[in-house]
C-alpha cells in the first residue's frame, strides 16, 4: 500500500474554529484528506465530528481558519458551493425517493436531455445504461433493471447507489455521515465495498462512524476528536482497533 | 411487455367488469349514442381529474376545484353575456382568476406550512360563496351561436353523436402524460410528492414545482366548467358541488396514491371513462342517477382493491414496470 501522505492533498483545513453562541463546537482543527484515501472520523458524542463535516460541506461557515481544496483557498456559503467544486455528501437519509426508479433517482435534479428547447425530453436510454453500469461497478450485480423502484433495494444497496451517484457526478471528495448506523453486518460489507471502489477510483472519502471495528477495517487513516479538537491522527497500519477504542475512550495509552 | 407491467391494469379490469354488467342490463349500452353520453361525462370528470392527479402526484390536494369549476364559467358568462365584454376577453379573465386562485392555494400551503387539504377546503368554501353571490344564485344562459361555444362543446365530431369536448380531454391528457413521463419537470413532480426533503437535497425546486401544479389543477378545473358552459349553454353557481371528491376518486381509481409520488395520466383518463360509463349505465338500466354517488363509492373501493391485488401479484411474479 502506498503512503497516504505521499498522495496529492485534496482538502486541507488549518486552525478551523466554529462557535455556536458561547459554545465552541470545534476549535483550532487541522485536518486533511488526500486523493485515494479513506479517513475515519471518530470520537464520542459531542466531540465535533458532525460539525467538522458540516464545515467541510458548506453547511456551516467557520468563524476562523483556512480551507484549501485542491490547492485553492475556498470559502463555502452553502452546500451548493461545496458541491460545485466536487464535495458530495451522502446523508443518512440518502436523498433517495423510494417510489421512483433507480435511474430516475440517480439523475434526479441533473437529468440528461435530448432535443431542442422547448422540447427537451429525457434521454432515458442513456440514463438507464449509465445507472446500470455505475451500480454494477459498485458491486450491485444482482440488479435486474434500472426501472425497478429504489424501495426494492436494501439499506446497503441504497448507500451504494448514493455513493455511485456522487462519484458519477464529478465528486472528488465524499463525505459519509454514519453510513452504516442502521445496517446489518452483511449490508455494512456492501457499503465498505462501495467505499473501496470510490477510493480506488481516486476519490477522497471521509467517514463518520461509531463502530470502531468497522472504521479500522475500511479506513486508511483514523482521526480522533475530543471536545472539539483533533487529538490524534493515526495510520491504520500502525494501530489495532483496540488502540483506537482506547484513544476514543480517553485512555491515551499509545 | 408483460400484462402485469401495465400500471393501469386495475382500472382497466374494473372498467371491463362494470361495462360487461351494464351491457348485460341494458341493450342500449353498447350504442353510439351511449358512447357519446359516456364520453361527455368522462370529459367533465376527466379534465378536472387530470389536474388533481398531477397535483396529487406532487403530494398535494385541491378541494377548491369544485368552486373554481362553478365560479370561473360564471365570471366568463357574466362578463360576456350580461356585460357585453368580448368573449375572448371574458374567457381570458376567467382563466386569470383561476390562476390567481391556484397561486393563492399554492403560496398559502407553502408559506403558512398548513396542509393543502385544509387550505383548499377553506378557499373552496370562500369561492363557493362568491360564486353564489355573483348572481344571487341564478344561472346565466347563452342563447346565441358563437363559434367559441361550439368549439367548447356544442359541436359534434363529424356526424357522430360525440361532442368535440372529448378532444379537450385527449389533448390535455397527451400533453400531461408527455410532461410527466418524458421530461425533467415530470421527474421533479414525482420526486416532490415522493419525498420533498430528499428532492430538495438533490436540487429540485420543490416549492416552484408544487405551486405550478396548483396552478394547473385550478386552470383545468376552470376549463372543465367552461367546457360544460359551452356544452349546455348555461353556467350555474351550484353545479358540480361534489366534483372535488369525484376528482380525487378519478386520481385514486387511476392508480394514484394519497401519499403522493404515484399516479398515472392514462389511469386517470380511464377512471373518468369508467365514471362516465357508470353514470350512463345507471340511466340506461333504469336506475335513478340519484344513486350515482353511491355507485362511485362502491367503484372507488372496488378499483382500489383490484389495484392493490394486481400490484401484489405483479410483484410476486417479479414483473418490472418501465418508468
């Protein structure tokens, strides 16, 4: 495996601070993620993980600090801004419409069209093909047709669809907020597989997850937060899952 | 294509069964004259039903369609017949009024955050009162031979007994079916009703989509009333008071869901024809039309049960519906 640090830096945060009134949510955070790297963000409830992700995807504007995306200093005033540079968030509720078919979900809001204005019709065949191709690449091989509604998919498969969609639409950084919180072991495997595929195609991935065993299995690097600060950043190959659990629990034994 | 892949199979089966019963009860049911009568009623239920179907797919209701259906032709007739306005000006004014009512319904629902069922129940009552007070409850009749009236519904297609008004239903149905199934806006309408929050997260302008659907349902309700005015030559303030619920019946029998996100234009048209068949069939079988509503109640339940059973059977057989 290559050193993560030798890869091109995708997104870097320096000294980022975010307050809510008198409450300091995150303080002086330094964080970075590289291309082809999966970073796990762990820490107790209230450690600031979700706030950090929401600063990265433009949901919050930090009070202080510098953010650099692909070498350029960026300031996001909305998730739309972050998305326009290639930061895609896969939310817990996934933003999928159960009754709609897979291809209609895949292209929702970004439909491909043919024909001249005002007669612009959906390029159905192309969208079906692209959807099927991308879902297959994500390991969803049992699917029969992109015309089937999303509600026949399992939780893990829905995650994979959302990840495939983010990847297809030019995302270079994926932010996943607890992607496996409600999933069985088998379903969690599907999500892990999708994350690995995204990483192998050169995307950076940041995952918030409470399951440290799972984080240890799929991440290249693990960043531990406590009380709004990053207290440690370890390479997965250097630690065991137990070490990480100890660090999160505040037993600084490493 | 597999039989069970047809989304409208439920209403199709219900229609065939009801048609068979009436054909058995009355020998006149399967004649051209009866077809003309069936289609004329289908227009009345269908045009307004199309608008309500699209709005229901977008996840909203419009109970004010019945009031718009009586008010707008009253306004048109009043301006044109009683006050001597140009007929197109009167028609245009009636349609602008419909748009304004739809806009109020849509904006009130979105801005106040109150369910559209409540908002449009309130506006339905308000506009019904306006409609009654416009002439003090009296109808307005037209006795001339304006070409506008014949194009709205008096004329017949060729030498058949079928009114041109069916062309309005067919035209609107084709346009709406194309928009819903073949354009991005159609995709957004289904998504807005299926899960508005998720649609918004994907960049769909859910608010604009819904307001647009409210405008559509209001304008189609007005046009239904105006087509009726064209067909019969008089506008009555009390007509169609039960049309709001009948329009929902059309949408649901056609395969729509009260929860939004599902529905079919073809299904709504078929449902309107089934309602027309029921109305004509009752008359021809010697049953009083005062039983029509009871029959619609029966039909609603019957069609929904068939829809559910067939969908379940199709899923068991693993049939994929193209979307």
